[in-house]
C-alpha cells in the first residue's frame, strides 16, 4: 500500500538554505553567517521551498522561520534536512525538519505549508519527544506502512549515532519509541530515506555513512518495518553507483515513464 498524494504539482523540493563553503568561494568574509561559538556548525535560518508541475520549471522561495516566528525561532541555530509528506487528516502538505536554538541540542519539528508551497501557515511544533532529553535527534523521514500506520526513520546521536524508527497512527505523532537501531554500521550514519520498490511490497532504507572514508551509503530492506535485511553499501553489494560519486544525504522519488522521458529530453537538449 502506498499513500496517494494529490498530483496538483509533481515536485515539492525542500532544501537547507546553507552554503558551507561560502567563505572559501568568496561569497562572505566569515565561515558562517553568525559566530560559531553562539550558533554552532553550519548555522542558517531559512528553508528553500520549490514547486514544479513538470519537474523542469520551478518556483522558489526562501522561508525565514526566524523572522516569521520570532518568539520561538528567533534564535534558531539551524534549520536543517527538511522533508514533506501529505497529511490526509489535515488535507495539507506537512513539512518537517531539524532545528536547534542557539548552539543547543537538535530536535525535530513540523508545520503545514500553504497550497502554493511558498511559506508555512502554522507555527512549527515538536514532532517527537525523545525519551532521553540529552540525546539529539535529527534527519527524519516518514513513510506509510502496509498496515496504514506511519513509520518515522530518524537519527539518534548516541554512541555511535545511527538510524532508529518509531511508529504512529498519525503522521505527526505521538510516536511509539523503539530502542534498537536498524542500520548495520559500526560507525555513525545519518540522513535516512525510505523508498518503495516498484511492483513489490518491499521498502528500502537508505542512509549516509559519514563515518567511513570514502563516504558511502548503506541499504537495508524490509517488508514489515520491523525486520531489516542488510543490503550492504554502494558497489559492495547489490546496490551500484552508475553515474555519480561521493554521495551525500540522498533522496529517491518515484516518477512515471512519461516524466522520465520528458526529463531526459530536456536535459539532453540542455547539454
């Protein structure tokens, strides 16, 4: 079973408004926009929200959460790793992301977007409460399970940091905490992304293993979101890299054959 999302627009892309090499490339004089001692690594205050009807032509807006919701997020140290999912109860797109106040611990938040996908229409709320308040959580990815409930894959920065999952009857929780990690790594990993195999009741969990060199992705397969089978790493198992190197924070979406042909035609002509 897959969640049917209204296809009034084909693509809704969310990005972290962050350039980690801006100083090296002459775009600013400091490493970060604000002092690292106050806001930590990679500090930023905005989401980039993009929308397309054909996956070729896009609208774009920068959503400054700190300015829109200054009482709660005026001192936000970062707005990271946004994702969206359709909430069938609210009838709206829900965006969820990682944030922290100042240089504090990161937490997961969610809010709803306008129909044009240019801004938020609700103030962000906590997406989950982790049992140990001293552990940072980040990089969530929510999927619909075969039984109709929701599964959230996310990172808990324990030792080592890795991928955990939680269940809920609602897309925004409350979540049933499960203590075990579901990745197969000895070192830390992040950025989980879950995608369904076409024509099969199988789902693949993909994650970024930033603790190894060279950096690589790990994969695990499940049919029930309870047990996971290790598929190994890129080029070290069944998953192969064909046209890129040094993967980071990947994401996979399903497109139709017609969409694929249109994209290939457009980018072939653009060369």
